[in-house]
C-alpha cells in the first residue's frame, strides 16, 4: 500500500510539474482527484481509463492538450464553446475556474494509460501505410508527421493517439471531416479528414489504437 501511494504521488507530481511549467501555477491535484472521482468517473473512469469507446481515454494524455480541450468546451462571455458537445459543455461548466481546468489536465495526464489494441488484421497494412506515409496522390500527409511514429503526439496541438479507442478516433475524424468538430488549429485536421474515405479512417484508427 505504501509503495502504491508513493507511486501515485510521483505520478501526480509529474503531471503537476508539466502543467506548472506551462502555466506558471501549481495545480490543486487533490481537488482534481476528488472531481475525477465524483464527476468524471461515470464517463472516463476515475483514473481516466474509460471503459466505453464513445468516451476517450484521458490517462497519460498530454496535460497541455487536455487543458486546451477543457478550455474549448467552455463558454466564454456567453459565447458558444469552440468545441460543442452537449455532455462535455455541461460538465466543464462545473469547473468554476481556469485553475480547476489546469488541475484536471495535470491529474489525468499523470495517470497510467491502460491501452487498447488493434483488432482488425485485414486493415493493418492500409492503416500502417497511411500512418507512416499518407497518400501523396491526394495530398494526404502521414499521421506520424504530427502524432509521431509511435503515436505519442506532441503537447498542446497533437494528442497522444497510441492506445486510444479506435472507435473514438474514427468518430473524431468523421466529425472533423463533416466540420462538426472545428477546434483544430488552422483547420489542419479538417483539411486532412476531408480527403479520407470511411475505410481509410477506420483502418488508420485501428492502427493507431495498437501503437506503443
């Protein structure tokens, strides 16, 4: 029990340091943990390892990216949120301050991801091709260019996709393609997704889920 508590403390400290360096403040991780257990757990699980593919795994995600998404779900000065989702817009409204968002981002980033796996052997080749090389014939860039060869992503703009639910990645790509999700910088993901067919989206989503 002592070892487990020590490990949790170290993980929480890591997430805290990452966000503190980015924002210049110390997140209240104890408060974030309480919110995760009472508010977020129903959809994402208390440790960020969602059990439902419609809800993304948050554990191990970049804290900067999580903070951006929480901010995008928020309504500012009565204006519509940049990222519209009926459930998340309501949930994020319960985070009363910007510091709460930073703390939640740090908390979930510090949790250990329990990754998903690729499930469709028939699409591995196509998924790998799109991930590593894209499709030059239609101006489709390689996913690895932004999300990394192993799907680790980059803080702020490019999320970690390795181990994420394939179904969730697929759904988000389709939302970008339709324009229903529009919080990508410079329309980057919308411009990419609009060039992808349903089979390509499904293949690369499944491939990303199996990356480590």
